[in-house]
C-alpha cells in the first residue's frame, strides 16, 4: 500500500471515529431540540411558537452581524497555524477575537433592545414580539464569546468536547428549563425566552473551563509577536473573515426569508405552522453535520500540506456517505410528510404537508454539495461564497415575494427549494473550477437505483392504506433493510468503504475479546 493510500485510510479512520461520536451528539441534540420545540408548539400554541421562531431568527441575524466572521476565521486559521507550529499566532488570534466579539456583542444587544419596538410593530405588526426580542438580546454577547471558545475547541480537533457542548449540553438544558418552568406553573410566554438564554450561558461556562484546562498547555511557549506581525496577521484573518460577515447575514436571510415574509404577508400563526415543517426537513442536515465538523479542519490541514489526493478521496467518500444516509430519509419524508408532522406537532400543523416535501428536497440537494462548499472555504474563496449566497438570496426573495401572497406557505417552501437548487449548482461548478475536485463517484447511481424500487412499493402502500406512526415504523424499517440489501447487490460500496467497515469490525471484536471478564473466563 503506497503512502497516499495509507494517509487516506488513516484520515478516513479518524473521520469515521469522530463522526460516530458526533453522530451521538447530533442525535441527542436533534432529539432535545425537537422535544423543546414540540413542547413550546403544543403547550403554548402556534401563535407563541411563531413569536419564538421570529425572535430566534432576528437575534441570530444580530449575532451574525456582530461576529465579523471571526468565529469562522478561527476555524480556518487555527488549523493552519497548528500545521506550522505557530502557537504565538494562535494565542494572539484567540485573545483579540474575544475582545472584539465581546464589545461588538454588547453593542448589538443594545441595538436590538432599542430597535425591538420598531421591528415588532412596524415590520411584523405584533406588539408581543417586543418582549421576546428584548429578552433574546441578552444572549448576543454570550453567544459570541462562547463561539470563540467552541471554535478553538473544534479547530484543535477536540470533537468530543465540541459535540458535547454544542449539541448535548445546550440543547439538553433548553428542554430541562422549559419543562421546569411548565412544571412550576410559569405559563407566561416570556419564560420561553429565558429557557433559550440560560443554556447559552451554561455552554459558555463549559467551553471556557474546557479550553482553560485542556487547551491552554498546547499554547505554552512561543515568542511574543511584534506589533507589525500582529497587524499583518489580523489583516489577513479579517480579509478572509469580512466576506463571511455578509455571508452569515445574507445566508441567514436566505434561510429565513420564507419565515420572515410569511410573517410580513400573513401572520405569526402561519409562521408557527410553517416552522413545524422546517425542523423536520433539517433532519436531512444531520448527515452533513456528522462529517463536516471534523472534515473541514482536516481538509484544511491536508490541503496546506499539499496532499491533494487525500483531499479528493475524502471529499468523494464523505459525499457518498451523506447520500447513502439521506436518500431513504428523503423518500420517506416525500411519501409520508403528514405522519411526521402529526407525530411531532399535532394535527393542527398538518397544513404544512406540501411545505415539508419541498423543504426536504431543497435540504437534500444542498446537503450533497456541502463538501464542495467546504473545499471553497478551505481554499480561501470566502468572497466567492459570499457572491453565491447573495445571488441565491435575491432569487429567493423575489420568488417568496411573488409566491407567498398567492400560494402561502407552500409557495414559500417551493421558493426555498428552487433557491437551494440554484445555489448548489453554483457551488459544484466553482469548486470543480478552483479545486479540480468533483466529489461524486459513479457508484452514487447505484445508491439512487437502490432507493427506487422500495420507494415505488412505499408509494403503492400509501395509496391503499392509511399509514399511522406504527405502520410507518414497520414500513420504514423494511424499506431500510431492502435499501441496504440493494446497496450491496448493486456494488455501491467501494474499497474505502469495506476497509473502514473492516476497521470498525476489528475494533469492535478486539474490544470484546480484550474485555477483562472474558480473559478471566478463558
């Protein structure tokens, strides 16, 4: 086996190991977050759920604006400095980022507090939104400060801690707090806001102490940077990061455009109904989150080490894994959207059936291009990524503006689908142009073929039977079994897949054989 293949196998092994850990974190994160949203939606109703969703989105906009793109910059530059063993630059970058982001966070919180009345009444015509926005504004500096610590943890490839803090700790406490408030009989709607803020502060405490205990030793030593060196480095980081400020803002607008314009043209009731479909559709984002958290710092390091073959193989492999995971979920969501909506949010939200279908298609297409987007980021093409999201957002705005007054929330979902499709095409073309990497294998055709036959059977069953959750669970299980068998029969898996499967199996068997209790019996 040549050195390139050894490096590919090593990287894939690390990626799979970290992804298994991240999967647990993301699974629990999604579980806690969905339960949290379900509790709010069911206990307080669509109106309050709509207010909560709008407040979270508007606050997210202010957080992105105040971040200056520095959190994303940390995720890229720390791995580069680590590869060069430049600890002094890492220390300075972290220190100056915390100062900048805390100050900008405080200013943004004050700005949102002052503007809350104008936003709530003049734009969304709802006085109750004022209180939500003012309480949510408190979270802005906390979110930014914790973001710097979590970015450092991720950039040092401490995915266990990153996944626990981001995915499990914060979302778990959101569910705990809202449940506790309801148990104590606190029914006023503002308690929903506090259940969102307190866990962010808990996340900050965790990230701070973890960084202090686990990462501070890695930054010991190194010379003190001169003022010209500091200025040059900061200019380089900001040059990369400033487009990401606009990218984050416009990106958030892109993904929130439908919700914001539903609130503008309709009312918070329909915002609440539509936001029953969004978290279900984002189940298709789980697969990309599983791999990308480790993938980005890994390919950044590999790309700057000039190991192009490793980057190419990792890109193709991760894209295929995302497709294999997402395809059966997409099929089930397209055929049985109402079962999911009814189970999670109740029959009051079933009006979002078709919205869920279009959103699922959009998120599926975008998920399989996320690798190409990360390749562009790793290459430093932040300005190009900004241009992509600007074009897609303009398209999304005009589509939403035209379709929501006529088709309501279904028109909003279709607008999002079409915008994501166009954005994905742009990303794929540009990534190939700059990196000469097309992250798709021919074997992906086999993955699609493997899903077609069981999908036809499911569609036929849905036409003759009324499918409830129990029957869907049975049919879904059979679908996945049939799908996996066809994956093997159509030879959709390649050498890299089987090598990784073999490593996982060897690790499992070794851990079982080496257990003290078994050795004692022997």
